[in-house]
């Protein structure tokens, strides 16, 4: 599927980038990071304008993000229930909930940058929980800008190694999910250790 979308870039250019990034922001599995990376490479070759790629990618991500947030505000718990019942999305939704519960707005920033595969689900959870629009949007836009600039300029500056970069980007989804699981596990272990330490300290003081 990735190769199909990449083949459309020379003919449809920024439109295919815009559409794919926007629908990826809604949680539809489209290789948006690979497309933006490749578009940066096309820009380096002179086939696209790098500033147009940046603008199209950022606008599409921000638009999709807002659509997801407001859809979750309207549909709310029923949307999350459907995602939970899906074998395909259940794990991502769970990880998004844990990430948001433990890290607050930092989770929004992470889910829009290095943990982008879980980004749409964090957005849905924020909408369903009625998080303040300004609180979400400011953090999300900062993350969107970082994601857009990073992928576009990486493709632009390293256009000669584009095949290697796209292969790495394809594998990043699994890496990102693994990183979420590892981070959540580390936080949980640390929290349990603090609780154990506090209880042990209290018992010692009682005995003394």
C-alpha cells in the first residue's frame, strides 16, 4: 500500500500528501510519515517546493487533529467503545489511555512527535474526556510542527538515502508502540517501588 501512495506523488503532488496526512490523523492506517519524508526528497530534487510540502503537511495534520477531537466530543464514549471492541485498534487505544493518564499534556506532545502512531487515539481520548480545546490545541500544534519539520527536512537533507529512510519510517510504527509499552512499564514499576518504599518506611517508624 505504501508503494501505491508513493507512486501517486509525482502526479498528484501536494494533494496526495494533504489527503493522506489528514486521514492518517483520524486513525486510518495510511503511511503519512513515509509520504512526507518522500515529499521532502522530491523537494530536494526540485519536483516540489519544500515550503509547500511543509504547509500542506502541517495544515493537513492540524485539520485532521481537530476533526478527530471534535468527533470524539460529539460521539464520546461510544466511539471509544467501538475502538476498544476492534481487534485492530484495541491495543493502541489502551496504550493511548495509559499514556495520557500518566503524562497529561506531555502525552499529547509525544503522541504528535516520536509516538505518532498512537496520536489519533490520544486525540480521541482527549475529545471524549472533554479536555479544554485551548489546552489540547496549543500542545498538539507544537507537536504537529515538530513532526512536520522533522520528516520533511529529513527527506530534503538526506534525499540520497531516501530508500533507507523510508524503510526506517515503515518500521517506526512498531518501534513507537514498543517504546510506549516500555515507558508505561517503567513508570508503573517506579510508582510501585515508591509505594512499597513509603509503606516499608511507615512500618519501620511504627516498630521504632
